[in-house]
C-alpha cells in the first residue's frame, strides 16, 4: 500500500523502456523483500526522531525515488502535514530523476521531496536548502550491488559524512554482514568454460582459465545455481561471516576483514572430478524482515 496504483504502473512502464535506463530497476521494484525491509526500517527510524525537531533527510542514489517516498510518508504520518520536513533525493541518471519526481507528485509528496539530478559527491559543503547550506540529520541509501562495496558505497558515505550530514546522523541501513564459503560443483565448473562455438579455437581455453575467476559476464545466474536439483553445489566449508558497521567503516578504504572458514566432511558424488574450488560470497542486513 506504499504507492498509488497509477504510480506503480507508471514506474514499471518507465523501467521497461530499456533504452531509457538500466533494466535492473524493474527487479528492484518487484523485490518485495527489499521494499518490506526498507519500509520497516524507515518507519522505526522515523519513530525515534524527536517530534519537535525539523527533519532534513538525504537519499543517496535515489533511483526511482521509492525510498524517499517511504521515508516522507512515514514522517508525515507521524508528525503531521504541518511539521517541518524535507527529503533531498540525489540521483545521477536523468531519466530516473523524472520518474522519481513523477512518483513524488502523484503521491502528493512533491512539496517535501526534492529530487536533484547530481552525484552526491558533487554536493557540498552542506545541502543548499532555501538559500542556506545545511546538513542532514537523516540519511537513507541503497548503493549496494551484488557485492556490497561494488558501487562505491564507502566513498559516497564518507563524502556525505564530511560534507552533507550532521555528526551522529541517523543512517539507514547502518550495517551489513558479509558471508562467504568455499564450494565446488559441475554447474560452477561448466560456467567457467568457453562457449561451445569457440572451444576448439587454439588458446581460447587457456584465456578462459586465466580470466574466468574474475569475469563477471560469465557468472551464472542465481536461479541456475540454487533452483535446480541437477545443478548441485557442493559446500566444502561452513559459512564464515563478519559484521561491518558503516558508521565505523567510512574511513577504511580499502576494507579488509579476516574470515575463518571451517571445513566440512564432504560426501563426493561417485563420478565427480574436482577441477576448481570457488569462493561464494553474499551479504545480509539485519532487520524485520532480514534482507539477504
């Protein structure tokens, strides 16, 4: 119930136009677990905000504007329409800026949500609001990739903390857990082979062997790995996890964390030949619901 039906239809129609911007935004909008997590976390965070204190919030990497909308909706519902509230949503993709503005307008929140076409790292010192440079006391972000640090999250948050946010700013989310384990399996080994059409070409196999571990384009989809009994992954270790507090990590680049993996007693398939061992990694964020 977070969005009006017309707004949802407009968002999905816009996102389906692949020529306009990246299609993965469709998947993000359809990810109910992601939306439920942010909706619950923002509701809880807003509820802890001092009632008589003006709320100025920053949304880094706003995308379609969904998180800004959830934040503004909870704040207005809790504090009332007359309460001083402003959300500055920053997005670098021009077409997404248009969608975010339309979303705020169609939900009657364009008076409190301001969508700016910019990189957050290009702003500051302070956010220019009504001819004054002020700092936000609340920040929501979703600059995670499949790797939590792949979209320059730490440099973006570090710049925001130094230039755009108040000391002790409320950050949502403020942590993540990094998980990893060693594994192997036929589906993984097959994914690292060159296409059949070029397997016979001299030198191709050697190139794939050298570059396969870091070739993202060859990475098998999550569905092909986990949704088929025929494509079983053999886990060689238990999962190792480390907690990462974003309030403490912003000054630590590159980020290094030690993970200790404990081996498992593996029952090998009768005809399986081990050619390679892989590192599987993923991350999660605590909450109700938990986000994986």
